[in-house]
C-alpha cells in the first residue's frame, strides 16, 4: 500500500511526488508514456520568478533567457515590456524534454518510486482507501493507496472519473499547434506575441526563441471562434509574416482556459496542473502554476497522512493554498479574457496605440492592464465592474 | 444513420485536446496512441478542437 499515487510525470506530478517523498511518504509516480517529457505539448515559456520559487535553475534545461516581451496588434502596433538592464532576464524558454525528466529524477532521488509506461485505469473507494487499477507495461495492476493525485493533464481521467472537473467546452480550450524552426532571424532577447481576430481567433500566435537561431513558432485558437484548425492558422501566420526557417519539429497541445475551478479535491483525491485547469486563461502559461499546485498537493498529502484524514473536507486545505496563491489570478484573467475576446481588430489596434512606446517594465498581464487604464479612462469603470 | 469519429493516425499529434472535450469517455490517449470506443455518438466536438484536423466523422 502506498500513501500517495501520483498520475502523470509532468511538472505538477513530479513536484507533488518529490514533495511527498521529501516528507517521508511512500509515493508512487506513474507516467503512461515510455519516455517522460515527450511528446512535448508546450510553448515552453515561463517567468523566472515562477520557476525559481520551486526549482533550482540548471542550464541543462534552459534553452533561452529573455529580458522581455513584444506584443503586436493586428495592424502591427508594437507594445514592448522589458527590463531595461541586461542581466535582468525575466523569462526563460525551457527545454521541456530535459526539464520534465530532471523533475522526475528529483522525485526519484527524494525517494519516490517512478514507473513509466504505466497508465491509470480506474479507482474504487474501499474503507476510506482507494484501490487503483493501472495498466503497467500492458499488464493489469492493482494497488491500494490513501491518496491519489491526478496530474494527468488536460485530458485528466482521474479528474473526470472523480467528478471533480467537467469536460471543457469549445470556448474553454485553446487548440494549439507549433513548429520548432531553425534559422529564424529574431532578436533572441524577447518573446513575441501576435494578436488578431483573423490571425488567431480567440488566441494569439507566438515566437519564443530557443537559442542558436531556433524558435518555437506557434499559435493557439479558440475552437468556438476559429473557422479552421490550429495548424491551418499557424501555416497562414508563417506565410503572412514571411518567417523563414526549416521546420524541425511539430508540437500540438490543448490549453485549458477555464478559469478557477470550484474545488480540485474529492475524498482521497487531489488534482494539480492542467488536470485542474490551472493554466492561465490569458497567457496560456501553466508550468509555474503546475509546479506550485504540485508542491501544495504534496504538502497537504503529508498532513493528511499524518492526521490519517483523507476526506474532501481535510483536503480542502489544498484548495485554500492554490486558490490564494494563484487561483484568484485565474479567476481575474478569465474575466479579462472574456472582455478581450469581444474586441474587434480596430479596437485592439487603438488600445495598442494608446500604450505603444510606453516603458512597461514588468512582464505581466497586470502591468498591461494598468497602462491601458492610464490611457483609456473610459475603461476604468468597465474593468472595475468586471473584476468585482 | 449514426455517425462516429475516426482518427487519421498520420495526422494525429497525440495532444489530447479531443479527450479533454469529450463528454462520453469515448476517446483515450493511450500512451501516444488515440483510441476511440463505442461510446462515441458523433457529436463532433473533437473534430472541432483538433489542432491538426486529424479527426473526422464517418457514417456507420
């Protein structure tokens, strides 16, 4: 019998398993794929802050460091958010293939058992414990656990079977396609974001440098607004902007843009990362929140084992932690996303013009909103009402 | 005639978008292999969210 079984060895799952193991719990981390970290389903950008809180930086999995971001309105108006000083890098572009493996190894080093090519099938509650059925290298395998942590991504089976999350609607998921391209001519000190209802309906296109003239060139679209699939829009974006370079990798993914879920727990079960729709509804960023959620889930699992209480009531401590850390931001950004989704290209252009050329030092959604409000007093009441 | 989703494996990029929107537990990403079972009722939401256009409906 395990204290904790963690399903999914992405950032949330490995961080949860590591935290459990460090606190002396008997923990099993399972990954359905035979290789942790592949295929990648991510644009790989993360703020320095979000990463440093939970992981010691290792150059092995940093592909590039950036000092800021450039955002482009449909008519090309540029907004720059950047640190003025070189050496004050604010963001990283990761090499997820290496990063995810590194995290899983940290979990293993802390004492977690890690098993790959092992998928979660179902669970059954019995006498306050869970019987977890898995398929391990093709063979059925049943093990008992006190706690199950579902870090099984946007397609979370744990979350749906437990009835914690409901299926995403077409307006709650970004459908994404991305190429890793070589020989891309850009200033590698920045990440680039391109907006427009024609260009990327309900989403945006991006170029993230990965060093050595390579870059992640990708797009996310909202299926409720898009008229074609993400790859179609990506190819059009590359053609329109004349992005030259060879495609050396294709990456697809789906990002939940749901906002804050009511609760991420039920009896014996906690969800973390994309499984709990923890990705940001505006930026689509999810790694930092996943690390944070995984850490908290691990902490609460430890407390639950110590108290021998695995009820949803007790596990709600985990809800309190992630909600007060970043859940409120998901809630706010969902409202802001809904506001931005209503804007036509002309309005996006004029809003961008109103703050173009400003010196925005912080790379955050909040910094942009603050600048927008300074230049567009008529939006103040609107946004205020939205956020109450 | 009933309709059912089918996957073009040459196009599928194993991202799981379809699984995340399916109300009927009809799709599963087994390792990097998408399986569609008999629960599919041809609602077509998976076709709409697939970033690669790898899913389509066929008459059965």
